[in-house]
């Protein structure tokens, strides 16, 4: 019967199985009002089966095709030219009844159906386009949390496409989040050039440096991936100078050694107990300083002479001690301990600071 075919076509759009929640929501729409009834008949006909229960009255019930070939045949009943509209209609019903606060169980499914008809979404009024862009942001965020970067990229890309021309002025937070997470997904997938382009867009559009810490941090990682060490080094150094850490490019050997000795004196004067009881500094600006020092030291292995790298590590260690500890303190201490040991300044002290770094890892739950 035509109605049963229609129900099977709808079910096939969800893949091999369809949740009871999706059936319930679609059944509220006049267009799919007999969906639940027809699916139960399809089960009796042998096309589908219930998983988790024997009826659609149980909340945990999933409706599953008996075989993938049955699902493929059902989906084949939808003409290729109609599939975009078909998915779009299903997505709009799910979205209409749940909105941006769609339940977690249906989040990916709703966004998937809506995005299959992206050309239709672009014709929507501004308010609805922004709402669906927010839904794609939510789905992309969740997918990244699950390390499903390919799915995240597809959701976030549609989210960016749905932004309006004036979005950077009127929807700045949404625009920043979509572009940043899209660049994050692109970076994870190895599309470094795409990530760089999107990050540069954010850097150009956003005015305050404080709003661009995470963006610059990822941007420097893309530069490292492309082996653009000089630009990465200069970017780190510029950001640190903006944060009050003015670092020279070249320094005389005597001054470098004097800085190393000064840093050694600062650390050797503290007991283990004083180290481990020092308060954590959660100031966002201080954490940014520590993060960019960490990147600068990494880049310096490729961009500057060895002695200047020694100087930057010591300045990082001084900043750590002066401004308070953070989650990057264990890395900082471990790096500085290597300087003490490698330069034979004080092997015993280097070993002590290295052990404190390990204890700090447990304190800050750093792995």
C-alpha cells in the first residue's frame, strides 16, 4: 500500500534503524500522522523489526530494517531529485517540534536531515537561518567532544554558510564560535590551510586580543604544522609583548648566563613545601602568558640559537614563579629542570625541580 511505502521511505532516511522518539515527533505532524501505525504494520509484514521491545509503546523501542537491502530498496523509492526535499521536510518537522533545544538523542539526526537541504535553508528568513546555524554549532560542538571531527566539520560548515552578511556585527559570538570550531575540526582532519584561512578571518574581524587567545594558540599550531617557524616565533613574541613580556631576539652570552643564574637563585630558595602549597593563579591573562611561553619555547627549537632558547625558558620560569602557578606549571618546571641539568648549573637542584613537576602534574590533574 502507498501509505506503508511512504512509512518505509521515511524510516529509510534514518539509516538502518529509527528511534521511538523520532517516530513520536514525526507522528505529531499531519504529513506523517499515520507513521507509527504503518510502521507497526510493516513489522508484521516482515520488512522491519522492533529492537528492545515488541511494540512502539515502549520508550526504548528502536524500529530496525530486517536487512540492509530492504532499507536500500525503500530509500530507492525516493527519486534522486526528491531526496533533498524529503530529508528537509523530515528535518523541519523534528526542528519545529523541538527547536534549538532538540533532545540529545535526536540532535545529530535533526541536523543531518536539515543540512541535506542546505540550499532550501539559505532561502529562509534571517531569524530562522540563525536559529539553525546555532543548532549546527551545538551539533558540531558535541561531535568534537566525541572526536567525530568529520561529522563536526560538516555541521559547522553548514552553520558558517547560514550566517548572514552582517553576522560579525550582529551575531559576533555565534560567528566566532562557528569559525573557530570549524578551524579546529579542519586542523584535526589535516586540512591545515583551510584552518589557517578561517583563523585569519577571526583574527581580522575580532578587535580585542583577550578575545583571540584561543584563536592565536591554534593559529600558531597551524604554522608549526606547515613548518613556518619564523612566523610562528614572531607571532608568539608579539603576543607576549602585548601581554607585558618583552623578549629580545638577540642577547649577549653574559646576559643570558646572568638570567639563568638569577632564575636558579629564585627557585633554589624555595622548599618543596613552598612549591606545592603555592596558590593557583586562574587569571585568564596569566594562563595566556604561560601558554604562549610554552609555544615560544617549542618554536625556539627551530627558530633561534640554542642560547636564546635557554633565555626564553628561564624567563618562562620566572613568570611562572612571579605570577603564580597554573596547569602549565608542570611543563614549565620540567623544561627548566632540563636547563639546570644540561648546563651543569646544579644537577641535584634540576632533579629536585623535575620531581616537583611530577607532583604538580597530580595536583593539576595534568597528563
